[in-house]
C-alpha cells in the first residue's frame, strides 16, 4: 500500500484511512477515519467507476442475516439502477494496481 500498511496481494481493492477519532461505546469502540488512499485492480474498474460486483467485497455484520447471528456476506448481484450520475462528480483519482 502507498502508506506502508500491510495488505494481502489477493485483495482486489484496499482503502487506506487516517484515524480521526475513536468513540468508546458500551460494547465496543467506534473508529472514525478519513480516507487517504484507494488502490483498485484495473479489472475492477469500469470507466471512471469501481465495479463493486467485480470487487465482491466481504462484509461483516454483528446483526442477523436470516436465522444466522453475526455473519460475513457478499454484495451479490446488482438489483437495479439507482440514480443517474453527475459526470462532474465521478471518481477522478483511482490509482489502479498493475
């Protein structure tokens, strides 16, 4: 990674963050960060956008997913188109891995 933090080479995308604050909660600590960098494999980029279906991120939730308790899940397939993107607001600074 650009900031020297360790990351597995197999990851199609990594986000680097700077810790802004930590807030103690009754059962855990909430960490708030500022995104300082983004590395994405070229195969996961479609035009100026990151294709989340190609990245297929792994998500963790303490909540329930069906009958399961805390779970890992993936995004799955796209279900529909949200809103049209403003071309001036598209992601402009994606560094791609070679």
